[in-house]
C-alpha cells in the first residue's frame, strides 16, 4: 500500500480527498456540544447565557444533516443503503424505547 500524504485542505468541500468530511466532523461536534449543555442543565432548554438549547439543537441538526448529505453526494456513497439502514435503526430504537418504558 502506498503512503499518502495528507495536505492542508484535504477533506474540505473542494478537496478530492473525501470532500466535506472535515465539515461533517465539525457539525457533529457542535451537536455533541449542545447535547452536553442539555445534560449539564438537567434537560432544561434555557441555558445560563440565555440561549434556548432546543432552538440551538434544531439549527445544529439542520447543519449536521446538510453536511451528511454533502458527504454522501460528493463521495458517491450509497444513499439508498444509508436510508435503509437509518429506517432499520429507527425501528430498533423505537422498540427499545417501548421495551424500557414502565
């Protein structure tokens, strides 16, 4: 296997090396940050600095989904297979929720 040198700009939107991947990681991190703030407030959407975490999470989910769609499209991933897997997982998650509820 030939070693490949990663250059500045790789994984960015205009890159030939997994375009958009760096933005996907950034957006995923922002979703995690908001989730951590929710956990820190015990689930209260009103954050100490006055921001509404529910609104922030809504925006960040939109950003994350856009980044995911970009990576899927420009890296020629199988969108149908991804959607199928998503639907299967959603059913499983809903089953877990129902099973765990008292």
